[in-house]
C-alpha cells in the first residue's frame, strides 16, 4: 500500500498523543519527522512527552524542538486541561529516543528538500513552527502537498467567543499559514466537536486490557475529568470526549470520513476581543478565492473505528 509521507508538528497534549499513535501506526502514513510546538504545555514538557510516548510505543523517528514562544505574543498554555505534565497524571517510562540535534525548521527543510514526492504537514498545535518555516524558506512550498491543521472555528471559539486555542496562541503565525498559497485543510471546532468518544467507547478501550489501552484510558479519563470541571465548555461537553487533533490525521488517511467546504479564511490579529478568530467567508462576501478546505462534519462511527484499528 502506498504511504503518504508526513511531517507532524504538535504540542503533546493528551489528544496529540492519540493523534501520534494513529499517525505512527497506520499503514497509510509514513512519519518522516515530528517537531514540537509550545502550546498545551511549555516547549520542554511537550518535547519530553513526545520523546517518552514515541519511545513507549516502540517507534523510531526524529523529534526536533521548535520555537519556545509565539511570533509576537507571550505563550499561553492549557495546563488546566492537560495537567502539569501535559498528559494528565500518567507517568510514561524514560525515553529511549533522544531529541534531535537539529532545530525544527532546519529538520523540516531537510526532510522536504530530500523527499521524492511532496510531503503533507499535519499541525495540531499553535502554528508557530509552520509559519516560521514558510517565512524563512518559501522555496520549500512546492515540496508541501498540503497542510492539515487542527485549529480554528467558524462559529465560535473555546478560549474566547470567537477564537480556538491553537490559533489564539499565535494568530500571526496562523495567518502566515492561511495566506501561504499551499492547500490547507482546517479541522476546526465545528467538526472536532462531532469527533468524540462516548462512555461506551471508553469502556471498550478499558476492556481491551493491554498495557497501551490502559495507559490511553488513564490519559483520556483525566481529559474527561478536566473538561467536566472547566467553566468554558458547553453544558453537554462533559458527556463525551472530543479527540480534536485526531481529525487532522484522520483526514489525511481517509478524507471520505469528512464533509467540508472551500472558503476564504483569514485570521484576526488586531482585534482586542477577537484576536485569533478564524474569519470563514462562507458566503463569498469578501470576493476572494477560497484558500482553505473547512471541515464541518464527520462520520463519527467510522472515525472511532479508525482510531481503534491501531490499538
């Protein structure tokens, strides 16, 4: 089976861990490089989580450190959701993998230039690293097939009335990515809120009984508990568990799982109350050509089956 070569830029993060498992284990994806972005936790912690988890599942791939903070803003982290470590209360074994001696941008450029075919970038954290890559090395754009991001929202955010967390952390970098001319697929909150596990799914995961499923269950239970105590989520949110970041990989593996619309999207960088908002022009009122494929629906049952297939 032909594999899709991918670079993953992430900020592990509980749902990033689930995304990494699917990307590294699925037969349709070939992970060429993992880079870390400060977001769910600080750069030191997300790098440690990436090294530990990839080591834990027995995979070998270069993991390179990205930027410590956004382009222009102070770093905002989501420790109230992902915990002090970034992966809940779970303590993974010491990593056998070592951090790359190349910084993220250098490693990205090398992988892209050496690739025999265009590479897909999957970005599930703030877009600082990807934006920096495109600004510093525009010559690699032809080597990027598409950028599949988890981020943004058409109808409403989760850290402000209009902004989703990943875009909110570094809106300037996100706007660079959106306006890059590279095909963009946006898995925003409109679709990720429909990509969830319910209690029956969690019980099935727990009943699987192997060490990996037990570890994932513990992480996801922390995630569920954190959602239940958050004042910023919808009343029904605690009843199910959204695997936001998984959508960005699932789309690359099987686009038929999703429905979406080609729209022009820009990121608000100047607004006082709307900074980080992804402005999605559904009606074409801005008279601009579409630059993003915005996902809005997912076949949840098949989505869950895809995730469980690698367990």
